[in-house]
C-alpha cells in the first residue's frame, strides 16, 4: 500500500509504525517524503500535507481526541467549543494545555486519532457540565447511534452519580440542541412540559407548557423566510383563537439568557390561558 493511502485510512496523520502496519514499505515512505506527498511531523510521526491540525496535535501528544473535542467527528450537538483539547491518554504522559481523560476505553478505537462514539459520550458525561453532556448524548440517542443502557452499564459507583442523573433526562422528543436545552430548563423548574405536540388546526408545536402556553424556538434563517414567517403568524393567530398563548424564542434567548426566558414564561403562565369572548 502507498504511504499516502495508508495515511488517509489513518485520518491523515499517524505514527510511522502504524503506516508500516497498513502495508507501506520503508522504501515507499522515503520516496513519498522526498516527493513531498508525505511530511515528517517529528521523529516517528508522518502526515499528509492537508491533515487536520487537531489530528496532528493529538498524534504528536501520543493521544486520541475525545469528549467535546471529538463531538464534530460524530456530528454531535455541541453547546460550546472546548477552550482546550480533550485527549484520551493511556501512556502516562501529561500534555500541557489539554484536558486529559484516562478512563479505560469500552470499545476499540477507530483508525483515526479519536476514540469510539460510546467512549466520547462516557468521557463527556464524566467531564462536562450536565447540560453540555446532555446535548451530546441526546443527539446520538435520537439518531439511534447509542443505547442508554450501554452507557449506564459503564457508569457505576458514586463518582458517576451526576452522569446517571444526566442520562435520566435524555429524551427522544427534541429536534435540535435548542429544544433539548429548553425542555430541561422548563422541567427543572417544575413546569409541566410536553414536547412536539400536535394541535388540530395548528400543527406540531415545539412545546406545550401547562396545557395552554405554546413555546416555539425559531431558527433565524428558516423562520424569517417570508413564506415561513407568514405561516408562523397564522399558526400563532389560530392558537390564540383556540384560547392558547404563544411565546417565541431565539438561540440567544435559550443559550445566553435562559433566566430571562424562564422569567417571561413564568409571567405568562401566571396570567393563565387566554379568555375568548363570544356574542
């Protein structure tokens, strides 16, 4: 196998011994280095010129990406990009400027320099703040990529209590990271919250709170498209005609101002459902 092909299978960067294990000969590696199609990062590490810098850094640290740093590799929802890389390290080395994970892996690693999906999620559950871990797990769970039972079986003991609490909040009803966050915020303060509710004459709404308050979470680009904007306003009108109330929130409301959003919701809930007057 050509060294270039071997490196592509390994994520674009790898230890020289891994490239050889894929079938690339020492002669072919030297030839590729002379041609510039393969580069030497440091002694024992090779890369393709276009290799992902995050992968290169992980291999240089003799580590694998995990937790929030591996979320994008599996298209997981991510509330905040990590300020420092999260590495799984098993060699006793401690790399400065990273968050080190040392929990034994539950599954073999892929060819690329990151851990398998179940281990990404287990590391997130034991490392990240609860909401950040929740959105990662829920995005995988909704797609059917992971079972909660698998994660629970690997979260035993007192040190995993918070992680098990996070798993108890995982639900299939969310269609986006925002819906997951809002659902947890509402339920954590004791608001009766139904998700993805079908209402005759209106359609499916994101949330129905206490049986009468509809809450919709608007993605700016989609909901400000003229045709969708008109449809949303007609849905709101029909909801009010049926005696319900409607609130709409945006990304910034849910992620950056959750307390203010909850305050608005509480105030509307205190007023009760709309009253319809008939002649």
